[in-house]
């Protein structure tokens, strides 16, 4: 029993989740910059794709990331009221609220899809967020082989 | 005479699976009975006509026909072996079996399609004589019959009031299958049940002739109104065989795919410049009827319809090609008088 | 075929310490389409930029990726370098290897692997970049200023002074706004009209300013640089080209008991009237609701009196279209109607008045000639209670905000009262005193210490009228911790400052946002306090939030500076990151049109050569589009794309991470 | 007079008076119900209405072949009327003539506003079937892996015939996103990734628009339970945003509008 647990823990530690992040240019991208200039540390598992605004993020992006084998997706933008474009994030929020329900129903649950507001001032929040997400996805394990969106040909 | 108890179809499937066959059989899935890969424990329901045809096991909806690996700016072809497992299809309907013979012609016409031929070669079709038919069945109108043997490698026939099956081999593949299934088959006698009665609904020859003269007809326009323009009929049809070639890739590899396609979809004939020679559903319906009852006859000497009725059963607008043919036949008869 | 160059910066040791830059450059060299890959200690240095320019020229690059710091840092630098070498600047992208990689990771192998991914993503993106060119929009160098209060006047004068034309639209018959109604102004107690009227006259006579009083904005089309604004010039019934402003007409008008808006209903005016003697333009209009001729069809006394025949009862509203390049909204404020406060008499006590009424009582040009006499019986009140925060900071009536100006004007009122009624008592109930401003705290101290205005910290819970006419004010003195009852002769309520009525409709016309209180929203609360989300529309004064005169004037000048900055060039240059609609596939479901935060997506009718409507589609107005891409994600059939962040670009970025 | 007879009488009158050039209704084909297209008052006898009439005829109002015929009247149970209201809200039609039928009543000939008023008055609470609700509850009770497996099995049946799309009145795009190939977001392959992406996006594009008429699932030749997806989203739209599409021809799109206090409990 103890042996199995050790093994599982080792496997979990060895598993390097692949996380794709879609972030807005004005808040979260800048927040990630601040994490850098503040020399904060977080795990190297996230790949950021920059968009002007969370309003630009189509659910197709998220599907495509899962299709390509991402273990999790993070979507992050400006706090409500702070959108550089006044309301892109409000539009995005509605879209996510429904899309996450759909993905949850079809087997990609909340351990795989994260949403956050990270402002340009929240370098620490960004670092903490990435660390926390990476840990959670690591605990959840690889999305494969149960990834219903995965390319198989 | 080889006999199998009516409830022993899973045993037959099991023994064939043990002998290395991939077994395809009608199994229940929710409200439908579907031809599907049989797995131990699954019941086999030979009653209703399956919603899908046997076509997809010989001509898959989506097939990788070429594969490449990518490295920087260069690419290297990789083997894309044909997936052609040894397969036994149990209780395939005579209309489906006949359809495979029609498809043999298409896939060996100007080009021998290796993938089709390999799978055809590896597949043993065990036909089931239809004991019942529904009001969409019209095999007898297109040269078939509920007990036709065309295309079958073996035949299952209900006997003794549906309590038994008689299994009869029709060729080498059938004999091999019977040999592999020997363990579950008994020797004995049984009285075959009568096949289903399927009324003749129209004269297909008359339809072929009419089509030759009626490229322009108000009939097409009326048909086009109700048709929603989906591919349900063609994908359910055992004879429809149009496909599309698509390339897909990732960073490290690319595949060339052969996907089902159909003349019912608007994009089928859409030109990149924007022109569409079949601009509306009327033109597409005409193509469907013409292809099945005229062009195919001209090219291969037989119809591209075996009367299974699936298109009508599954049509969201309940359109039926048999009814169209009947109207054509009647119109022709009326005109002749 | 793409020819991409990759340039990996060490940033001294900043990137190279954690990322194996040579390995990244080597990996990039093998990426599809990459024909040149190099690493260097400082890419942003002159030699580094020279490397990029040289490679662009020599290798005929069609795109470039610089793996360095954040694009927020040096993207302009590198894009400029690319442009110098003849490569469209939008064909250069940056991979953020410093802030997003070397500075946040320790494991060299993992950081290097990530850096390679980040470069690969950008290589795939840049292959699909297109040359983009700044969008140029011609600018009509005329400004529209909406609102003729001090903010509007100041903005108009500053713009006109800068040499540009201004159209100043005012809803009322005269410019001047609330400031013209004030007696004296804090903290200097100079006479409001004395400092304002010269400005009013200057605005009216300035060659660059076209004054449109008694007018309202009816419709707005177009976008920054190119607004077409329809202005309704309300029927004045007086031909101002003939009128000399002599006053014979209003002297003869029999409708004499109309409460004067200018005098806060404490005085009366006639139906043909000018709002106050110093009005600009100093010419009358006929109030069509009260004119006996216009309502009952008989009278015409004014017409008979007018020797110039200027009165015209058949006058009609006129719609005027003007073309302007920028707009300043300076619509000002109103005072909240305190009748919602039942405990303060629900507006039914004549001697419970608001701040404007007190201003008029204190004004030498007011209905009492500057004597403080209470409205009910004209007696001089011996005890006056002033209550601050009436409506403000009271979520019960839906106003969480501080009205900002009341502390100061209440102190001024107390002072003015004491100056005029030396033996009277001025008692101020307050919650807090907010006197942040030059000379403001000193002004409050002066009211308390020099003029003896009594301040009681606490709220008034109830006011009722005793049969002898005294107003009994019951409140709490929270500092002394006891209940207080004052027998007052008059009460002045410092009603909350609220936006002008009709402000929301106007905001919608211009595509300007407003908050739950109705105040107009600035584009950014800190960094763009004068701009709005609608490009080319600026804010001045209390329409944005409660402001006193100096703040309003300062913002008006700031808005004018923004307008002049916009007008400094004949064309507007805008980032070409805008959305475009594929009109061939658009089915006009209008989701994008409804979603666009800027109203930049419009209905567009496609017509054949004969002018017959073929179909309607959505079209993006490049002058208005800010490039957020919300419409793109909302379009179900993928008919809209965003330059710089196209579907193809994003798709390839995601796909390359597989 | 039975509902069918009343429909025939009204259809004949509309055609005779020229108020409609074409009446779309239902007819019998054997034991089944098929759409009927009647352009001659003498031909109205084929029209019937009973509880077997399930197809959403609103789908035909978008067809160019139908539109070119001139004014069209359509036999419309509540589901069809709701679809028309959504189409109006999305500027796909400005007017409609319906022969409004309810489960137990015939409401006569109505225009769009009349249909919307009738819906609000009589059919404001059209509940999904208990079987469907139960099936969704059962699915929600599964583990994510079980749900993934369930849908992987279901979507594996999809042949990409697009009958779901063709049968839906709200799938009116001139070029469906699945047919956009630059870039090809959704693989055309009837394989796992293509089918998943297609089915998810099809359902998502109906979010806030779907009126739960059931046409897509009824059309699916493979028996894929599409209504589970539609229902889950509809419930979410009602719960989160208080919206119920198909009642207000002036409604704003649920996705495409927002409120400042929309739930964001899921956002960190």
C-alpha cells in the first residue's frame, strides 16, 4: 500500500502537465510581465497566447488546445470594470459561463479549465495562479486517455 | 444442414471472434439497432433493419490514405497501411450484401481501390433472409428480394417458426466461416420460414427511361422544397460512395483523409470562384435520382439502389426515393395512355 | 514561401542565465520557414538592431521574431528597426523570453524548452502576419461643445483660441449655466457673475465660435474626425436678427407669474423672457408652454410692443446638420430633488430650500436683491440650519457617492448669511468636512472661527413645522453624544449633485458610457480621465462627476487640449488592428452589432447597380473600431477577423503547441 | 371543426386571398408525418395536424427556394413559433404568418407579434420532458471520465451528415463554421476530434438561442442524444441570465450582451 502511494506520488511529480493560457494584452499579459520583473517563480508548464482582449477568445481556441493534447487551459483577463475595451471581459464571462458547462458535461471538467482575472498589478497573483493550477492539474493527472477532444487518426 | 438455435447468435459471434474474426453484427443501441463491432456480452438483435448499413465497415467514413512526417521544411512519406482486419458480418441484409457488389464495380472501375479490395477480401458477409419488412422496404422494385443471395458469402435463414437459423455457405469464404463456427453449429433439419413479402412499388426500368428524358421537370422543383440538404440519406445508403479528400496536419505529421461526402450538401459542387452548378436542392435531388437510376445503369449496367429504404426511414423531412420513383412510374404510365 | 528570421537576445545575463540562448537559436533555425537564426548579447543595442536590419536586407526576410524581453518593452524599438530595413513593422513579432521565461524559472532545461516553444509559436504566427498600414482618417477640424456652462464655455474658448472652429450648443436660452446663478464663489468670495460674464461675452463674440443656444443634439452619426451631428434649434418665436433686446416685449407680456428657473423658482418671469439680465445672447425667447398666444391663440401683446416686428408666432423647430471632428460633452449637473426625503418635509415646506435657492437669495441680482428673506413670508430668518449630505452618501436613495462641492458651498452659505444677518445663527449639520483644495480648509476655518458659523457633527433625523411657522430640526450631535433640537426659521439642504436630466439619452447618441448614477464614464479612471470610450468624444465638468468651478475649468481646458491635439494633424492615424467582416458570408444576425463596445459595427446595405437592396450585412467602421475582437469571437460563422490577431494566426499558434 | 379542418379552411383562405403564396404544413406519409407545401387552395386537403407532427417547419422559411415563392404561411405549434421569434430577434425575418396550433387548441392565423403574444400568454412554461431531465441528471451524476466515455461513444457514431444542422431553424449561417477552412477549426474528419469539436460548437452556437424544439435530435440518423447538450445549456442560460429565448422578438442575444452582475463565481 505504502509502496503504491509512493509510486503514485512519484508519477504525479514526474508528470509535466501541458497548460495553454489565453490572456489579454492589457491586464494578464502585463501581470505576467510584472511577475517577471518582480523575479517571482512559477512552474514552466504554461504557454501563453496573447490576445488583445478576453472578448477575442473564441471557445474554438480552447477546443483546439484540448484537441492538441493540452492537459488544461487557462483563460485570463482584466477584472470586471477594468477592461481596456470597457466590456470585452463581460462578454467573455458570459461565454465562459456557458462553455464550461458544456465541457464539464462532456467530460472536460473544472480541473482542466480555469478562468481568472489578473490585473497588470497582480504579478503575485499570476505567479500563484500558475503554481496552483499546475499543482492541481498534476494531481488530476494527464487528461489522456480520457480526453474526448483529442486528435486521433 | 447446419442449424443454430435462434438465441445462439452471440455464441456464433463468440466462436468467430475466437477464431480471429472481427465480428460485426446488429446490436441494440438505445432506440436503434445498429451494425456494430460485436463485443462479448452484447446481445444480437436480428429483428429490425439496422439503422446503418454495412458499408462503413468496408468503406469507412474517415480513412487515412496517406501519412507524412514533417521535419522543418521537409517531409517524408510514411506507410499508411490499409486497416483490413479479417471480418465476419453477421445478419447482413440481402439489400446491403447486394450493395457491396455494386460498390465492387465502382471501386474497381478506372482505378483499383486497394483499401476497398483488401477489406472486401477480408470480409465474410453472412446474409440474413429478411423475415419481415416495413413500409419503406422496396428491394423487389430494384431487382432484389428478401432472400436474395447476391454478394453474400453465407446465408442465415430463420426456420421452424423463428426458433432456429439455417446457416448455409455460398462460397469459399463462407465455408471457411462455417468451419470456424463448427463448434456452435449442429447438423440437422429445419423447415425454412417464408421470407418477408415486399410488394413491388414501381418499375425501375421505367424510371431509368424517364430519367433519360426528364433532366428538366417540375418534379425536381417540388422535391427540392422539402429537402433540408443534409447527408443523412446518402450516409445511410449502402451504395452511395462519394468521398472527399482532406489534408490535416500537426507540427510533426500530416495525414491525407478520405471522408464521406454527398451530393445532397450544397458545398459538394461549390466552386472556389463562388459558382455552384447545382445551385439548389432541386438540382441536388435530381442528381441523386439520376445517379442511382440512370447514370449508374449506363456505366455499370445496374442500379445504384438496392431498396433498403434507410434513406426514407432516416430522412428528417420523411422524403422517400421509392415514392419519387413510383410517381415517375405512374406519370410515365399516364403519359403513355 | 515564408522567409523568417529569428533573433534571440541574451539581455546580458538576464535571459542567458536561465535560457540556453544558443540552443534556442539552433532550434529555431530548424523550424519550418526559418532562414536565419542568430543570438546576441543585446538585441536592443545599436549593433543588435543592425543585425536585424542586415538580415532583413540580405536574407530578404518576410518576417522576423525577436526572442527577448516583453513586447511591452521593446516591440516599438524592433518594429522601427524592421521598418528601417524595409520590412513592414507588423511583420515583426516578439517572443517574451525574459519576463515570461528566464526571470520566472530556475530549471535551465525546462526554461530553454519553454523558450523554444515561445519562439516557435511566434514563428508560426508571424508567417501568417500581413503587412498592415496605419489607418488614416481625415479630420474635420471643428469641435462641438455640448453645454454652455462654465466648462463648456472654457472648452470652447480654449479650442477657439487654438485657432479651431467651435460650435457651442446650449439647451437653454442663454449660456452661463449654474455659475451665472451663484452669488459669490468659494474660497475667495469673488462675485460669480463678475468673473463669468466677460467669458460669456467673449464666447459669443469670438470669431471661431458659433453659438447655438436654445438648441439640443438630436442625432449623431459618424465617428472620430467625422461626426455628423443633427442639432434641433428650438423655435424661439423671436427673430434674433431683428431683435435688439430692448425689453419692450417682456414688459408687456401679461403672463407674469411663471416661476423663474434662473431664480430657482423664488422669482417669476414672463412668457417671453430672457433668463437673466446678463444673458448671452441677450435676446428673449417665448416659452411655448406658457405663452397665451401659443396656447390659447389670442394675445400677441409682445408682437404689438415690438417695434422691429421680431416676434413670429409661426416659428418652427429647425434641424441643422453640422460636421465636426471632435465633441466635448459639458452637460453639467442638477440638484437632486430632496422631496424623496419625507423626514425633511418631502419638499412641502417653503422654507426648506436647496443650495441654488439660497444662492439666489444671497445674490444682489436675485429676487430679494441680495437680502436673506425666507420664501414663505419674506421675513429675515434669525436661525438658519444647513444640512450637508442631503442624498449624497446615502445608499437608501441610491447615491453612494460624495457630491464633493457641498462642504465648501455650505461653509460659504453660512458665511454669506452671517455677513448679511450679523446676529443670526447659522448651524451646519455635517457628516464629515471634506475641504481638500487650495485654500479650502482655510475657508472652512474662517467660516467657523471668524464668522461664527456653528458646526454640529451629526445627521438630522427630522424636520417639522410648528404652527407658528418655526421649523423644528431634530438631530444628533455625535461628538457630544446627545440629541439636538433647533428651532429654525429656514433650512438649507445641500442636495446631492446629480447628472443633468436627459444625459443618458445624449450619452447613447454619442456612444458614451455612464455609471449607475448616470455620470459619464471616462475611458480610464486614472490615465484617460478626459477621454471616453467613444473616440473623439471628451468630457468636461460635472457631467462626469461632481466638480467645483476650478476643477470643471481645468478639465475643460484638458478636453480642449485633447481636441486641439487631435486637430493638430489633418489626418488621424490609427493602429491598423481593426476587425473586418467577410461580407460574402455574413448573414446579418447582428450579434456583432449588438455586442461591439464601441458601436463600431454597423448595418451595411449591399445594393446592385440599379440601387436595389440585395442584402444587408455587418460592416466595421474602421474609424470607431478599437480592435478588441469581441465581435470576432461572437460571430458564429467566423465571418469577422481581427487584423494582427487573425483566426489563422491564433489557430497556428495553438496548433504549434501540440 | 377539428384542428386539421380549421387549418385547411384558413390555409385555403390565405391562398385564395393572396395573403400567402405557399402554406407549409404537415401531411401524412404512411404512418409518418411529412412537410406539405400547398400553393393552390384546392390542395389544402392534404394538410393535417396531430401530435405526431414534430418537425420544426420554421426551418423552411430560410430556404431561398421557399422565400422566392412570395409570402409564406406556416403551420406552427409553439416550438415553431418560438423559432420564428428568435429568427426575428436575429433579423432573419421581419414578419411571419402562422397558423398557430397548440397541443389542444387551434389559435387561428397570427402575425409575428400575435404569435409572440400567444406564446407569452399560453405557452410561457414549456417544460422539457421528464425523461430528458432524468437523462441529464443521470449524466451529471457520473464522473468526468464516465461522461467523457459516454460522449466519446455517442459522438463516435456521428457521420457528419449535418442533419442536425439542416433540421434546425436557427442554423441559418450562409457558411457554417465547420465549413470554414482557413483556418479549419473543426476537422472535417468523422473521427474523434472532428466529431467532438463539431458537436460541442454546434451546441454552443445554440446557447441562448435554442428553444428546445428537438428537431436536431429527431433528425440525427445515428440517434445521438443531442438534446442533453441543448438542455444543459438552456438550463444554464435560464439560471445564470434569466433568459428564455423565443418569446421576445426584440430580445438581445444572450451571448452578445451582458450584465455587470453576471455570475463569476467560477472565475478566480
